[in-house]
C-alpha cells in the first residue's frame, strides 16, 4: 500500500497517515471468569456458561503496523488508517489517494512492499497497480485541549507475558506510558517509586529517581493522574492489611482471626504515617499533590464485618496525616458505613449504584469514578464499552474511569486470544485457579513477536482514545451552551444534541461484555460525533 498525505486544494498537507492491518486472534471459548479448584497438574478448561455475546472463532483486535500483506483467494483484509491533524492545520476538506501495488493472479513470491516501507513510498520493481481509491478527510474548525478533562486510567502491568517484549520492564514501562499519553489516556502511576527504608522505628525516603520520572510524567508528557506509590496500597478483596516494613497491623499472626480489625497497632500506624507524611509533603512542595490519589484497596469484601472495620481504621490512619489526601477504592457498590472514610468511590457503571445515590455522594463532596475490570473483552461484536465509558462519565458525573491492565498477558496474545489459568487467593484460606475474560487486562500488544520494536495498538485501544475525544466534544458543546441565552435557537439546538448523546446510554445496562445490547446500532454514535462537531463549528462561527 501507499497513501498520499491528505492535501487541501491549493494548500497545505496533513502529516502522512499511520497504516496498520487489522489482525485476528483465535478464541477457543466465549468470555467469562472461569474458575477451578482442580490440582495444579490437571488440565483446566471452561466448564460453565459464557457471559458475553461473543463466540469461539477469529476476532479482530491487534492493529499490525505494516503496509503489505498476502491476500489469498476468497479472503478479505481490513486496513486501519489513522490521520492526525496538528493544531495549526487549517480547517476544511483534504483529499488523497490510496494505492494497492502487488502481483496479481497468484504470482509467486507473495506480496511485494513499496521500497520505502512507508505509506507514501515508491513502488518496488515488478509490481503493478491493483487498485486505487480516493479518500477525503474533513478537519473541523476547533481544537481539542492539550490535556483531556476526563481521566481514562489504564494500569501498566505486564504479567507473565513480560518476556514477550524482549526488554526490561523499565524500558517497556516508558514506551507504554508514552504510547498511552499520545492517545489521551492516563497510566496508573509514576515509576520508579520512591525508596522507603525502615530502621529503628524511623522512616527514610529517597526521591531521586522518582522525581526524575515524575518530571517526565507530569511535565514532559502532561499527564494528570497518578496513584500514590503502591507502597501505600493496603489490601485487596477479603485479606487483612499488609505489613508495613517489619510491623504487622494487628497482634498475633495472619489472618488475625481474634484481632479487633478496628484497632491498628500503634507501631504499624507510626511507620505507615511517617512514610506517607514524607511522601505527601514532598509532592506538595513539588506542586504535584493534586495529581495523586491513594488507592487503598481493590474490590474489598464489604459484606464481611471485619473488612468494613479495617477499612474505616485504615482510612482514619491516612486522614490523620492530612484530611486532604484523597482515598480511593474500587468498591463497585456503595457502602454507607464508609461514607466518612472514602473520598473517591470506584463504582460499577452498569447500574449497581442508583444514579440518585451517585448524585448524593457528589453533593457530599465525594468524587465518582467508574471501575471497569473484566469489561473490555475482545470477543464481543463492538468496542462499545471502550467508546461509551467517557459518555457515561460525562452524563452521570464521573471524573474518571479506571481499568486494571493495559499490557497484562499470560500467553502470546497473537496466537491465543484467551488467558492461562492463574492461581490466586481472594481471602485467607481460600485459593483457586481462574481464567480471566478473553482480552482482559491488555489493549496493547508486545511488538517483538511480530518484529516490531514498540507497542502495538488494538481496535479496543483506539476506541478508548476516540471515546476520550468524544468527551471533549461534549465538554466543548456544554461550555458553549452555558454561554448562550437559554431560549435562543442555538441553545435549543445544542441542548438537543446533548440529549441525543445521553439517549445512547442505558442505565442499568448488561455491561461491557454485551456490546450488541448496549450499542445495538454503532452508526448512531458516528452520526452523533458528526452532529456534535457541526454544532460546535456553527456556534464558533457566530459573532
């Protein structure tokens, strides 16, 4: 393939587009969380019913960064072209042509590449023009802000598939963070973390490498979010709090069955608070404090009284350092007993918590995020939840959504679109094997298995980016609406478009693994995006 850079009639061109081939990955069994208590040496396969609207077979997901391919008879190949428009690009219509060069009629040697290897290269000797397609790109007369108003947070984790990258974790972390930042997506945290040392009841902190990373992360990349170091994360699911340095949270031995979970040991509190105080004072001095949120616990088992008690005690310990430290937990549900403990609630977006309760939390000064683990599987017909989550955030008052992994794999994801069974424990004395949903935990593929040095994007990741851009369209239109006379025709038109956007959403809804039910007509979303742009452009043109 070769692609002309888009050119405006008699004027400038846009940068050369990025070209990728849509790759397909096999799925052996439709998505769900599949658990097993079989021995380690048993082969484990799904035994229960799926929980998605997909099926076994080939599914499109990775966007392979190449511009040549072999096309066997009776097959098709989707090509993904991404255009970028610099801020200074004049608005208007741009045009170009796409050319496919190759050897027709099954000639030997496979597909030949343009000699430059790029989208606009010269053709290799012996190739002939197989097809030529004109295209048009419209550049709207408004600009999206440098920093997104919505925080779409994707944890940078790698799992056992880290070896597929062929680099150190530190090298890959920086590549993935930059990859996300270019797409208006937020990584989970600054790395490397500060180094904390505990000695004789005292805490020392070394911020040298952390400060270098934070300056790159916040300053150079312009990112707006980070969790506090995972050093301050305290527990997950139904487990008791972790140790801090040499100190245990309660008297006795884990799992502290006879301990009063509401009463932390003074020595434990002292070490944790001293480390947190050092960190918090440091980031305040650097001007970074407003970027940080302390993630205290993942999916706490709030129905257990001891977990409710320990959460309140731990939050009180943190707020004794500074009540301004925002504490987050992915609770999915609202837990009234924690109303005075948590500051940022991670709620399920599909109706677990009524909209009225979310509004009451916001009125009380709490912040709402959507927690989305297990939602972004690759074997559902549309990338609906990736694209729609920013719409849910906009209309239902959430300032962010978070997803637990962006590059976490257990197998080579090009060969297997499903995960290995991993061993985990969600509470003391209980462990099991679990296979996570297909594609769960990764929207970025390692480049090394296909001969590419950097990260490889996916359809799902690009729809996450598009969704964040949708949010900016909605935000811009809402700002313009606020400046208009309430009963003016322009205000009424803007209001109609915003209401049409809200009608895309269902609440409650079946969740992200049922994309054909939450977005049965994807063209409605594309039509809405154009209507938003046209309305913004029309309002911008008015004196």
